[in-house]
C-alpha cells in the first residue's frame, strides 16, 4: 500500500478507536463536545416543561439528553441511521426514552409535525433552506435557537449599511426577529470544523407582514444582484427591464387591463 494511503488508513482507524464512530463530513457531522456551550444554548432557549422541542441532527445525542430532561417531548430528525442507532441506545431503558421521537431522514424532505421550539447544532450546509423551512412552518413555533457558521450568522442579523447586509438578511428579517447570542470557537466541536460558529435566536413574527413572498423574493434578487451597484442601475439592466416588461404584460392580460 502506498505510504500516504496507509497513513490515511491509520488516521481513520485512530479516529474510530477514539470516538467509537467515524464522523461523516458530507453530513456536516461536528459533534458539540463542550457541555458548557450546550447548557448555555438551552438556557437561552427559555425552555418550558410543557414544550415540544424539535432538534435537527441530534448526532450522538449530547444535546438531546439535556433537552429531554427539560421538556415534555423531543422530536429529533436525523439523516444518518448509524447515529439514530447510537441515540436510541443512549436513551434505551431510561425514563427519557418515552419522551423521544426520532424522525429518520433528510429534514428538508420531511414534513415536520407541531413543535413549540427548535434547538439545534445543525449541519451548516443546509442552513439557508432550513431557516426558511422553519419560518414558513405552520403553526408558528415560538423561536429557534440554532448554531450556524459564524459568517452565515452575521449575515442573518446584519442591518442596512453593514458590510454583510444581503438578501438573506432582508428575507429573514421580513419574517423574524433575529439576535446574535454567542460566538463559538472551533475547538468546542469534534472533529473541529474549518470555520468559526455562532448561535442565533430566530423568533418568527406572528402574524407575518401581508406581502406576496414570491414577488418580494424576485424584487430582492434584482436589488442585490451586485454589491456595489445602485438600485437604479440594477433595475436598468437590459435583462431586468425585459423581464419587468414581460411580467407587466402578463399582469395586464390576466387583469383585463389595456396597456
Ligand atoms: N447536534 C449534534 C450533532 C451535530 S452534527 C451535536 O451537537 O453534537 C450535524 C448532525 O446533523 C449530524 O448528526 C448529521 O448526521 C445530521 N444531518 C446532516 N444532514 C442532515 C439532514 N439533511 N437532515 C437531518 N439531519 C442531518
């Protein structure tokens, strides 16, 4: 066996021996190993004993067991069947077992049941679709306390004029109040990710503003096409003008209006 491959194999073996399980980077598996961070996320969530809590990507269950001690029920959605088995093993035969419901599969493709609150250290690659899935879920949840990649978190909470203010900031803040809660360093995870992390509180605005969301999204897409462009020049681009004209004609014909 070539030397490099042999070394990689040895490294992988060491990882398995150390952790009992080989974490899969494709699923964004970075387990929160620092119990202080977990406790502090749970404190900030303001959990009630009557709550149904949704956890996305419970992994080996470090946060799940703490959630189970504080709420009525935890619904945990996990894509990796090996980790589902780990989690089941962890609660089996304990009083926590009956409070845990596991949904096996991709959270983005799963129809979520009712939940009061969502607390999770999520796989970062699904951050954006997940935020909107949670915000568009009905009935509304009270809030979501989520761990994200630091830069994503900064974009979520950015205000007009900030360097990172973007379509994500506008669209999220249209539907929710967002607050940065704490920054979390890489070494609190196993294996450590390449990026820094942060926890954000997302509270859906109920009722949401009466805005046709698809049209709004089309508007922000044009407004944020290029960073240092004025709105005037964004809306004067040939392709944009042509699209607006086409939409206007369609609108007129649908509403029996003469142009
Ligand atoms: N919450 C755990 C693990 C976080 S790692 C902890 O903090 O220790 C991210 C977890 O999300 C992994 O368990 C991974 O398998 C799971 N995951 C990745 N993609 C997913 C998806 N699309 N749907 C549900 N779970 C997913």
